C-alpha cells in the first residue's frame, strides 16, 4: 500500500505522541492534529488494514515495524530540514511549516545530499 502524505502525517504523529511514554489513542491523535474523531478513526482503520498500525483491545495504537520505519523516516526529514532552514536564517516557525511540506515530497537522493551537507552539525 502506497502511503499518501496524510497517512505519513498520521504515522509521524503516532511516533511523536509515543515518545511521551504514554499509550497513544485515536483521540490523542485527533487532538494533536486538530482533526475530527471520525476522520482519525477512518485513517487509523486504513493504516491498520495496510499493516502500518495495530490497535489493542483498549484502543492503544502501536506502529508496526513498517509503520515505525515510515514514521521515523518522515520525522528525521522533518527534524533535519527544520534545523537546516533555521541554520540558514529562516524563522523557526516558518522553517517547521516548510519542513512539514518538504518532508513528503523530497527525494531520498536530495535528502541524503542535504543530510551530508548539513553533517548533522547544525
């Protein structure tokens, strides 16, 4: 299943929320993203059927191995692109917003070149 930008955003959100150490539920995703509960429920259902997310009997969301891989890739792009833009002098809020758009369309080759150029020394 090929993930659209919205699916990638849901996976990234679940990853970010899971870093708090608390169980992640659909309602948490809904609040974090500002989306309606029915929209989140539908998206989680699609991600579950695609093998990216599992849901336990309490409704806790867990990324599968593939889901975690996609989420970590998107999160790394978001983080590095934001830092890179800030380093170039872009306002942090604007840099984060731009990085959020760029992370879904940048090729692996271009990202690797930026990553190499930045040298993670930002």
